[in-house]
C-alpha cells in the first residue's frame, strides 16, 4: 500500500472521528439517563438537579474508569505489536461498539443502561488507542517535528471533542422517537475512521519482551528520577479532574437552570472546548522544535 503524502493524515482522520464518536455518544447516554428520571422528579427544581447530576456523574465515570484501569496494559500492547496494527484493530472495535449501540437504541429507544455499557467499552477502546496514537508519533516523524505533530493531533482532538459534544445533543433531538438513527450516523463515521487507519504508515513493534510488571517498574523508576516528569503527570491529572467536573456542571446547568433543549445543551460544553483547543495550538507554538514538558498540561487537558 502506498504511503500517504503527509504521514499524519490517516492518524489525524482516525483520531478525529474516534474522538467525535466518544464525545457524541457520551453526551447522548447522559441525556438519555436524564430523560429517564424526568417522569419521577420532573424537569426542573432541586430534585431534578440532584438526580441529573447523579446520572451524569455515572455516565462520565463509566467512561473515565477504563481510561485509568486499561492504560497500562494498553501501553504494553502498543509496544508488543506494531502501533499501526493496534490502531487498525481498535478502529474495527469502534465500528462494532457503535453497531451494538445502534441495535440497543433500536430495540429499546428509551433505555440507557445498555448504551451506558457501550459507553464503558468506548472508554476501553479509547484507553487502548491512546498509547498507540501518541507513541507512533516519534516513529513516523523526525524529532524536530514532534512538537508540531503533537500540536496537530491534540488540536484536531479538541475540534472533535467540541463538534462531537455539540452534535451529540443535536443528533438525539433531531432523531425524535427514533434515537437509533444517531447510532447509524456514528457507526458510519466509525467506518470512515477504520478506512483512514489503513493509511497510517507501517512501523515495527517497539519491543518484544517485558509485561505489565516491567512496564510499571520502568514507569515508576522514570517518575522517581525525573522531577519535571512528575510535575507534568500531576499537571495532567489536575487538568483532567477540573475538565471533567466543569463539564458535568455545565451540562446540568444547561438542562436544569437554563432549560436548554437537547440540541442546544452541547453548545456551552463546546465553548469550553474552544479554550482548550486554543491552548493546544499555543503549546505547540511555545514548544517550537523542542519537546517542552511545561506545556504538557495545556496540550493534554481535555484529550479523550
């Protein structure tokens, strides 16, 4: 297969569509969960706000938990296999998950439990994808282009987060009594991402030995010996925490206080994402041709 003109082109398209689907599906599940409580507590007032916060927190937590639990095995997998192979496999998994979500909404249009399960599996999918997508950068780009390449990847991720968050509510609102049609759209996008993944350049496996224990030992040793790396990790954790909490509060504020319809509830969240996209671009500019650790927090604050 011929290589693409730009080595990042296929990866950027695959990542964009995957991040779009992640955030669109996450918002769809959260809104379905909020809809489920409306008959019991109404659509306004303190009881609705509390119940909606509980449902939204559950959806966000179910998506985030696999990111924490699966990340280390995902790193091992990305090293043992060609990262291109991992990317293709995970994009195929995404097609299967979106197809399953579509079937779930077709069978039970008002249900949210099985879509919540699919959301958790999308979290697994994202955790498995992350080490491969970031780890392949130094394998397909020269060192002086790493910062700009990372900036591009994060920028398009942020654009996908913004557009996916805005589109999720709009898709669900426009679907009306047939929410399964939103799943069809996301399945098609997942299929396009799978096709794009085949254009990622070929790379060799990074290593053939060492399992999870070895990976944890090496990572812990690196953290203990490098103060800047420790601060970068703490900064990333801080930004992830703030971004998640603010995102939940904005969603509840839009539904419970502003009374926004599903089609508009993603707009405030999209505005939040605009700021992080600007930060990702700025981090790439400030880093120039260097791998600047002080910019890690701003460039990774809301990645999926």
